[in-house]
C-alpha cells in the first residue's frame, strides 16, 4: 500500500492507495460514531454497493453528487452540510471522500 501524507499543519491528512481497499476499509479507518461517505454518481455506480456490503456499521450515510464541473459550487457545499446536519453527525463522526473530481476538489 502506498500512503501519502499531505502536510497542512493542523489540517494534515493521509491518502491510502491500494487495490482491494474497499473490502477492508473499516479496518483501515478505525471507528467513529457515524460515517458520511461523499462520492459522485460515477464512483457510486462502480463501488457504492461494494462499499455498503463491506461496511459493518449501522451509521453510514452516503451523499452522492452529480459528476462534473457544474457541481463545484457553494450550493453543493451547502447541500452537503445540510444533509450532514440532517444525518445528525457530530464532531465524533468521520467523513470519507470517495473519488476524485468534484469530491476531491
């Protein structure tokens, strides 16, 4: 597995790159009160079902965004935040960005 560390001071994070990650994703990520998976329609179509099947957690919420540049706007950010509030996430919840493009940006 390749692990990239993105050093942004107090906002640093890691990126894990490997085949078969979805199968073992919960063991890589650890525990959380709840999870919010943010992805786009393309990635969800490819991996969404596998992700849900391999996740052994009853508080997994998925936000699926339309793919494409037109989704990269403040309205989308507001929609994501509104959904997260409706899910009841807290600071003990975690967010998983699954994919690139609109999700990564």
